[in-house]
């Protein structure tokens, strides 16, 4: 898929009570820093073996390994914390995220 992202780690955030988005994060190496992306909003979810596929409203797909729920680095954690504070969003813990995912299938 052209617009597929495969993060090192990921989590789901809930904004305003009913908007759900994937916060994807990658650990950087020696030459490049840590990075992150926030999808446009979860439109639909599919299961593909060890992965959850989150399709966004923009047409992108986030291929997220089921065992990689979380944040990849302290830097990305600080970005997420700041975003949640500024937008009144909530970072869901793993059990909350799984409950949401199962409710969408």
C-alpha cells in the first residue's frame, strides 16, 4: 500500500470523547532522531495476523504490531503528553485500546 506506515510503537488517543487517532512513533538512530505521526482519525480497523491495520480518513494505513503498544522514546512521550494537554485528548492504556478495537470489528 502506497500510504502505509509501520511504526516501532503506537498508541490510540481519544479526542473530545469520540474521535480516535493513532499516535505512531519511531526510534531514531545515530544519524536521525526519533519521529512521530498522528493519523487523520481512525476510519476503520482490520486484523492481519500479528498486526492491526488502522485506516485513516486521509486514506493512509498504519500497520501496527499487536505487541508494540506504547511509545518508542521519552522524546515521543513528551510530544504525546504535550499534545494531550493542549487538545484535551486522552492517551488510552493498552486494555482500553483493545476494548475500543474490538468494539469496531
